[in-house]
C-alpha cells in the first residue's frame, strides 16, 4: 500500500489524473474502473483538460463504472450514467459502446449482474480502478455488513448512505433505496487500485481503513491486502492520521 499526499483537493485530483493518463499512454486500450460521487469530479475535469490539449486519447479505452442506482433510467439526472455523461464522457472521445455502467432498469437483476461481470472478464479485467470512500467505509456500494459479496450484486443502501445522497434529490422519498454494485472481488480483480479522499471529514475513516483490522464492517479495509493500492489524500486528512 502506497500513500501519497497532495496539498489540497486540486492537487489530489491532478495527481490522480496523471496516474490515469500515464496508464492510458502505456496502454491505449486500457480498461478503467470508474467511480462517481463528489470526489472524482476534479479528476474528470483534469482528464478533460488533458484531452482538449491532445495529451490523452480515449478512443480505445474501455470503462466500467462501479455502481448504479436501481430503479433509475440512464437519463435520470441523478443516475450515475447521467453523471458520467455530464461530468466526463460527453467531453472526451470514448466510444459509447466502450463505456459500461450497470443497467438501473434491468428486469432480471441476476442476469444483469452476471452480464456485467462477464463483460469485465471479456475485456480482460480492469487495469486501473478509481475509488472514492464513503464515511462508513463503503466502496462502490459495498456497505458495512456481516459478510461481503464477491461479485456484482443488488444491495440495500444504508440509512447513512441514503441520507448522504439525499442532498442530490428533491425529496427524501425519491432517493433510491437499492443499487447495483460491483462486489469486493470485482474491485479486487483490478491490477491497480487508486483510492482518493479529500477533506478532514474523511480522516477518521481513512485512518480506520489503513490501520484497522480487515473487516466486512469496514469494506475498504479489505483493500489493505491488494497487490497494488495507492491511496491519495490531501493535507487536511494527513494531519489527522499521524
Ligand atoms: C460511487 C461510489 C461511492 C463513492 C463514495 C464517496 O460510484 O462508488 O462509493 O465513492 O460514496 O462519495 P463522495 O466522493 O461523494 O464522498
């Protein structure tokens, strides 16, 4: 496990975008695992700027998003498909068929989860997985639980996650209660993982994930034993770590 520290959110975003850009330069048909949420927005902005400066080409890149709300169509403004389009995909030259996100309207959930796992395998697996972390230690939507799922599955979201997400929805009742998420095994299968966090409100959970025991009650702790994990944090988090 490698820990890198950037001065602030912008620097964390820049460092992360540079890692992704280096990967795509080395391997133009790289398979990237992508996250949504507030934290990666700065990374996507940097990557778009690099694309505009002709420093990165996404024409052969394939992507797999971690998760999608169950029950939301891809053009619902709060769906993760919509987030990816409006924060990233619409501004780069990725081919639509190469950008994968679980189908939030899938009728047959088991089939959709199986299809998603198979699509990752058919692309040769994920080269680089970008992750954020929830305040309760969730990664993707793998919530703290007595046991963790290995592969893509339907999950009931925790109250804490629902209320954290409610800021994006009009009324609390509109916040989806379920999501389709890659499992811990799907995430672990990535050759390289980069987890990013910014702001002192994430300090406690980062300290626990780095120093705590491996536990399904803190899904991100499992990453401690991944063969290539880089955690990129900012100084407000670092101050609380040591
Ligand atoms: C979203 C995802 C989530 C977020 C996490 C942190 O695709 O995988 O696990 O990374 O909820 O979200 P932010 O960055 O908004 O704090």
